[in-house]
C-alpha cells in the first residue's frame, strides 16, 4: 500500500496536480512499471504477486498485471485481469472514458539485453480485442466478460504511431516527449479521438495541444 500511495503521489507531481485524462493515467502507469520494474527470470519461486513485485522490483506477467490493477484502481480507474491459458500469460483490461482496452505491460517491458539495456515499448497499450489478436494473442478472457472494440488508440505495428518509442516517455507541457529511432525528439498528444505524434516544433502538433 505504501508503494502504491508513493507512486500515485509521484504521478500527481508529474502532472503538476492538474486534472488528467484517464488515458494519461494509463500511459503514465504503463511506462512507470515497464521502466522501474523488470521481468523475474528465476526458474523457481519467481514473484507472481503485486506485493513481492513492488518489494523486489521483479515479477512475472501475473505480478505486472496485479501491480497495474493496484495502481489503476488506486488512481480511480476500473481495471481487471485478463488471462490466456493457451499463451500461459496474463495482462490487463482497463476502462478509459467508459470503454475497455487491453494493456500488457509485461510484453512492453522486454527482458534486458546482455548489456543491460532497458526498453519500454508501447505496442500493447490501449488496444482492442482485434488489435491484440493481430499481435498473435489468442484464447484470452476476463472474468468480468469485458469486450474491447475501440481501436482509436492503436498503433498498427512497431515503427508507427507511438510504436516508434522504445523507452519511457516524459510528460511535459501537455504532451509526452521521447526520441524516435533516428534520435529526434518526438511528442505524443493524447486526445479524445485517439493520439497525435509529431516533432516537438511542428505547428501541427502544437495546434493539437489544448491551452489548458
């Protein structure tokens, strides 16, 4: 509980205590978990619960998913567990603006390479059922029976949309800042209609930014 409270307090500071959209909260929690925690590669006694995950900083997919639920619910969002016995995998459903989406932090947080490079990918963030199936997900279900039909936040593939980012994004000035594959500074703006990606100095991107 202390860790959840500390992370939510940290999030409030990052957003400068201003109102934030539910999509922004999901984006923040996704990137924080993927950046700060790591997959537990131990062959036995690997962490599968949120408590051990927060304590040790490592866990398997179920631990990631339970930690996401704890944080999302603590932030006032509805979130549940999604499982696929066929894939031997677990992730999340989260409700944003009354609509359910998939979020899989585990697979957006690859096991670090031998040189210790950490990645934070964004391909499995706020996806529909069809979007997950397009990535090879199958046989999944949620105890609450949610369906996810809205593709407005979807990135079709790596290298497009926010799929170009392979590191944690930083929130600043109403947008998420990151670097593309060429080292250029790029920003993501979340909107009701979906998202907009562009160079920070582009007039098209800045025109998408609400003055508030």
